[in-house]
C-alpha cells in the first residue's frame, strides 16, 4: 500500500527486436502466414531454440524491469509446445500462451514477478499479465509478487506458488488477482495485503493479511474473518472469462470467447475444452500504435472487432461501439490516451461486448469520462449476454498530467466488471502528480441495475471513489486508498462531512451486497486530515456488507478515518490502526 519512491526513468528500446524480425512474425505451420502483429508482439516457437528465446525474453525484461512510466509495451506469445526458459515479467509485459488449453504451452522454468528493482518492495509492481500457460517451476515454486493491475488468468502451476517478493528488502506486495487457474500445490500469500481468487482450484492455501477473498474457488480455506481475514463465497453467481488469442492448426490466429457461466466453481477447462466460440482474425482489425479514432471507428462500422497491439494510442475522440458482441482486446497493456478532453471508449446499451486488457489514460484536462457503457438509465436487460470489462485500468496522472471527472461510468444493466484498477496517481513523473495537477472526482459511477464487480480497486480520487446508484449491485472484493495528498481539511469536505466515503451506495438503493472490502488512509502532508467514514450506505434490509475493514497508515499528525461504515465502527488514526467488521445490515453492525 505505502509504495515508496517512484522509479520513472526512461529506458532505451530493446536492442535487436525490430519490425519484420522472425520473432515478431514467424512463418506459421502448413504454409499459412500468420497475421503480422507488429514489432512489439514477440511470437516464439520451440524450433527457435531455448537459448535464443531466453535472450529475447531477457532483453525485454532489461528494458521493462523498472520502466514504470515509459511508453514501451510488449507481448511475449508462445506457440504450443514446451520451452526451457525463465521469464521475468516487467512493466507493460504480457506473457501469453497461444494454445486452446493452458497445458498446450509448457514453461519448464518460471514466470516471475519479483521486486529487486525497488529494493524488495513489490507494492509498485503494476501493469503486467500472464495467461493461458502451464508453468513447471524447476525448483517447485512459482513467484508472482504483484500489486494492482497484475492479473494471472487461465494458468496451470505444477507446483507451489508464493505471492510475495524474494529477499532481501521489506518484501511487501499489495494486491492481486488470479482467475480460472489451477495451482497443484500450496499458495502462500506471504505479505500480500489483499487478494482475490476467482474460479480457481488450489491444492491448499496458507497466509492472510488484511483482506483475502475467494469466490467460486475449489481448495479455498474455510470462511473466517478476521485473523485470518478469509472471505469465502462458494460460487461465482455470473461470470465469463476473458477472451484470449489462440493459433489454429493452419497457423492462423483466432480469439476464443468463453461462454457465460452461472453459479460456477473452479476453472472453465478442468473437464476438457472450455465452452465458447472462436472469432477468426479476419473479423478483427489489427490496430497499431498511433492509429486515429477515425480509423478505429471506421473498422467498427465495418462490423470488425479490434485487436490493439502493444503501444500507446493518443486519441482526440472516442472509440464508439454500437454492435452487440464486439470485442476490444488489448495485448501488452495497450494504452489509450485522451488528448483533447475527450472520452476514450463509449459502448452503447447493447449486450455481449468485451473490453479487455486496456489502460485508459487522461492526457489532457477534464475528460468527462474515460469509459462509458450505455447512455443514461435504461430498462433494457442483458441477462443472457452481458457486456464485460476485463483487466481495464484507468490512470489519472503518473505518466503525464491530466484530469477526468469520472473514469468509468456504467449505465447499462447486467454489466460485469472483472478486475478493474482505477487510479488517480499518487506518484509518477515530475509534474504529473498533485492535488490540482491530476484532479479527478470519482473512479466509477454505477447507474445500471444488476451490475456485478469482481476485484474492484479504486484509489486516491477526490470525491466519492465509488458511487453506486443502481439496484441489485454485487461486489466481490473492494480495495481502496483515500487520496494521499489532501492539502487541508477544508479542501476535503462536503457540507458538514469530513472527506468522502470511498464506497457510497445511493440513498435510493434498496438492494446491494458486497463482500471483502478494505479501505486505507495515508495522508502524507502531515496536515491532520480526517474522513468521517469509509463506507456510506442506506440503512435498509436489502443492503448488506460482509467482512469489511479500515486501516490507517499514518504516523502522528496524519489524521485518520473516524468510522468504518456510516456512524458505526471505531476510529483508526495516527499510528497504524486497523478495524474489522463482520457485517453491516439494516443499520446494525456486527464487529
């Protein structure tokens, strides 16, 4: 949580990786030439030789290890087969297997996130991913020491797994997400401060810190809160998994879209191929960095989906999605930048849309919203084919100065949010961070009904960080930090209320439930800043919060949080205080 100094130095491009290289666009099997995915998608085949592949992987890591706010982006894609390599995963690096099953791509080695670049502090290990692989660690231990925006999906770990950095250093880590994955051995959370496991299967689990949440996970520990803080929900009520890139027998690429599941446990692939459908690459526009919104919208108007290859896309107008079932899929943390106070993605009130693997960045003043689904409240239901947001991240400041009123707004009904990190930056490049430099009101506004969120992380916004106006909402795991940089108490009040709740459920809501919520404060200007409450909800029988907590990370003179939810819960302040509450329902708290 408390992340230390930012590392933001620019790093040169990787030597020897250029457009047209064999690694970027190999001759595919059967004489079919695979789609050229550009110079920053490195496609590997076992015939290339382990030593040559290792050299390329190491070159990417040398560039990306500490490249927290750089513009370089990479995807490391592995054709089906077996590889004897060790893959260190740095910033803006996406490691993916191209098989139909995770076991089609076997890494005899490690796929590692560690923290030597920041002296053992993994709390800034953002913006990276691994998916659709089988990992056979040679020493039996896989290490994935990530913070926010570091998901692992559809992975088979044949061994144990640990979620914190290796020695030396303080060995902190701060948040993570694992979905549709199997770990044969034991998962050790170590110093991980909070974590969501969804639809996984574990041999066993050990460890707990503030907020560990398990939804639809086989082998999860038994419900217990707090100490250890294990929140266990037996089944995922409604979910589909993120679409992924595969290679067909003729060497052509496709995108597989998994089917919607209800009341599910475990992975989609435990008993054979996952249900779903494939979309051939001929139905995709393969976007390249620098492409305009007009060009992207023209492709959408032709009925195409969009595959964003790694890089930065400055956009002066929004991408508009109006066809049900459209897929917007990013590789390598593809980054869309709002350069003219514009929105970035606008999805109509339609069903079946996928927005996945994109970093949305405010690169100009006061975009009204970065991503919007629907346009105003609607009575239309999308129960059978909901729109889903997977691994969608917003960034206000950090890389460049900018501002946005709202990062994500959900007006449609039945939308699913699966791993969102919405971040008003607390550190970054010089001139990109400050109370009036990167202002932003709210991370997410939910106006639609029956919206479900798995792994919702929202940090440092200056008003309500989550504002939930729709009915029948469900949240499984919430992580939050109040803004660090509040200059004075008078700058952070509304009416007679000090600060803003991190998670606000509107007074008009009659049904809302949430499980496993953590909100933290660290006011770093020594200005005695307080917020009256972390969570604010109507006192009505249908609104129930389960397993919630607040933490104060301030030393003396820093302030704190006066109540956990509404006017219930003891204060946490000045000296690292923690308060846990088991339930809050109809105005009654059970601590």
